[in-house]
């Protein structure tokens, strides 16, 4: 385990404990979440060391971002939601990007890049999981391993997408600096992350599945993303809700909290979350942020 002495956004060394949350993908191991007193970013601290120790927590059959497996209810629902979300995500990127070159950072099994490629976009992706990269090949998408990312030309892409990836990056600031370097002038960085200010996060507390300990190293709210963007020379242009996530996260959270599925309860909690977070509030379970390179 490693201990972070300083906040990756503001550099403060002042933290206060929030609570301990479980690793729900295996035996219930608990990890501490702390909050920066100065900028209020929440982080997993201490956390598994980058490399083999952290990677071991991803090696589970139910980590669906690394598989296209269509077995089991969770996998089926994830793939169904993903298929419906691709069109909406692509529409958002198309609306904001000045051109048609796209990098998906943390591309998973390449579903989004395959969709964009079929629409005539120039695509490139980076993905650390060898299993996921092999799945992407079946879609005709070649993904680079992180150690190959320097092969991407500076200022060569119009848009970069990170669909639930930012919260996983051990070297958060280094990655943001790199992503900025490959973006064209006024290029867009589009980030989707969980939002711990949502109603479902408040209801489930430490059992909120989107804390996803210890895979999620950071736990963001809207002000944190604005601060992180400002630090690296990005302007926040738009925030969008992700309504499907509220139902999916609530379904997982019900099982963590009660030890069994509760679909009716999950639907109700997801609905409450979405009604409370809709409109100008932009406060659902997950949010998309559009940032522009200055």
C-alpha cells in the first residue's frame, strides 16, 4: 500500500477521514476515503501500489469494462446500456469537436472507437488491459498499451474521451498533461466520472457502488473537475447528466448494502436520483464534463 501525502489537485497535505468503503468484487476488504480540507477532493488513501498490487483488484470476472461477456444479469444490463449510450456519446463528441480525429483513453474493449470509426472518424485508443485490447481486435480496433502512448503525435487529435477512466489513473496529473499535449488548439477533453454529490451516493453512503474501492483512486464532484481543468489549462464548457448510470449504480449498491438483488428498490432510488439531479442542477449519479484546451 502507498500513502499520498499531498492532494493531486491543490497540493494540500491536510485531509480528514470520510469513511471506509468495501471492495465489493471479492472478499469485503475495506479502504479509507479521505477528503482534502482545502479543495474537498476525495481520494482513496492509502491505496494499492501502482502495478501488480493494484492490477490484482481488476482481475475478476465481473469487471465488465474489460470484457464483452454476455453472461449474468450485471453483464447483460451493462452491455445493453452501453449499446444505447454509444449514439448519445458520439453525438456529444461530434457536437463539440472541430474535426474528426478522436482518441479514447482507457478504451476498454473498443466499442466507442468502433462506433466512431464506422462513422468515418480517424480513431486511436489507449488501454492497459491486454484482455480488453484483444476484445477490441475482434471489432477491428487496434489499441495501444500505455507504454506505447508516446507514439501519438503531439497536437494531432480534435477530441479525447475518457468514459469512467479519470478516477482510475494513479498518475493523474501526468496523464492530464500528456492528454493536453496531443490535443489540437481548442481541442476537447470529454470526461465521464461518478458524482458523489448525487442523491444515490448520499443514500447508500459507504455502500455506494461508484466508490468502487480500491479501483477508484479519486472521487469527484463538479467543483473538483473545474479545479483540475483550470490547473492544467482547460476551460469547462459543459456538464451533462448520465441518467442510465443512476439505475445501474443503484442496482449494484442495493446488492452491496443488502447482500442480494433488489431491482424495485434500485429503480426507485435511481428515479429519485435523476429527478433530483435533472435540469440545471446537473447532479445525477454520473456526469460528463466537456473541457476545452486553452
